C-alpha cells in the first residue's frame, strides 16, 4: 500500500494540565511541534516526541498504526531505537535518558542515566552494547547499555556543545561527531581516542557570509555504499559531502551542493541516492545521485515527483517553520571582555564622583 499515512499530533491524547508526571512535577502547556523522531533499524517502528511531552510509537508494517501515546518528564532533544527493536532511548533537556519498552508499548519509562547539562544527541552501537550521549558541555560519554552507570570512556576534545553523533554502521568502532566549534571529529569511542579532526571553516570558509560564521552541523547522514557522509550546517543553504577512508580513519572532503533555500533535512536511501528536504514549496525535495565521482541532480525520478507532490499538498504542516532562526545560537558559551567591563565601570564611577563634587 503506497498511500500516504498522515498523523495529526494535535488530535493525540493530552496529559491534563497540572497533572503530575513520573517525576512528581506538574505538566505545563506545550505545542504540537515534533521535537525528535527516529525509525527502527528495520523500518518496522517509528517513534516521535513533541513539545507536549508525548512519546508516540507507531508500527509501520504491514501498515502504519499508532501503538501507544506515553508521556515523558521533560521535553526531549533526541531519541533512538535499539537494533533489537525492543526499546526506545529518549534524551531530554534536563540531561537524563529514559528507556521505553516497545514490546510493552504502554509501560512507563525507566531512568537509565543522567548528565549535569542538556543532552543534544543519543546513539547506540550497532550491537546495542554501548549507548553514547552528547551534551552541551562538550562531552561525549560512552556507557554500557545494560549497565549505564558503568562508563566506558569519554570522548573529549570539542570546545563547544556537541550537536550530533553517529556511530558509523559499517565501521562499528568509529564515532563521528559534530559541534558548535565548527569541527567534525572521528573517534575510537571505546577508548575515547580522537583519530581525525576536520575544521569545517577551512572547507566552507569561501562561502561564509560573515567573518565569524559558525558551521554547526544540524544533520548528518551516512551511506554504506562508498562510505559517503553528507551534512547540513545550521542556517547555511549548502550540503557538504565527505567520504570516509576507513583504513586511514579520515574524512575526505568531496563536494558541496549549493541550495537555493535553507535545507531542513537530508538522508541517503538504500540504493545510495541522496534526498534533501528544503524550505521551498515549489521544490521541497531534491535528489542527487553519484555519477563518475560527482553528485548530480536527478529530476525525472517518479518517486521524487510523487513525494514532492505529497509534501506540496500538505505544506501547511511545514509553514510554521519557514523563516525560523537558528536552533543553536543560545547554546554557545558566553564570552566576556573583563577589561572592557572594568573600564566601563571605572568610567561610570568617575562620572558619579564628578557629579557629587559639582
């Protein structure tokens, strides 16, 4: 069945305002905006969390069906489904990770681990043995999934919040991370060793619109065929493509794709084509295909045309996000020039003393 499945979060069950959640605190009113979502590795399940603190689980095969609506304690930033497809791990703004059962879709969540700062992303190793969490305070923590209190390592080196992490599917010992410090880094995550650092400013610099341009990666996708990595940077209408040299443990910059509009998301499909969702009703979807070492636009694909029509027909879903600003600007460390502040205070004090003498 190729018909489009549409689910309206505004029609989902809502927790009564003021009712206490699992943590014993009252709920506050939110919107129906989706904050995080993920498919299971097989594509058989799909889960999302929204601003109303709901965790909604769907079964996608043989047809889409909503299995449960549960409530989380805090607004979530990221979620991931295990390879065994028995649990969902949900990271939230208070720094906690909860697990929710898929086999028991109505069961409450269980607190698994916590950071002292906001969590930005959560990932699992391909065998579900390790859970990796990235936070606002530059840290990536690697823990045992079955015993999250047992910390295996820390991957330390980023100088700003860690925006995205990805365990490389066909190189399961390698972790790719991105940060507000405008770098992509590769890690041997079990030991916490950094093996490669790519300064995005040296690659993207010529396209910078301002001297202090930040290159904060908002999306990462990976293709096992050829080891390609594609990224989107926050508020920059360009897709950057790299290739992983697994033996040398390095990322090689290959190409950039300039967009006419802001990019919202991107993903590789199983056959290796790259799909890009952009902020444009007339051409919401773009498809690129590798040909002779270069990624070239595909326009005559029937699947592309069909999906574009679906999005255009349901554009009201996206309208509220057109023109939205940066999601990361408030996360950067505040920098202060103490000398300037001191001189300003000193000048103000001198002026006050002069007024008193007059």
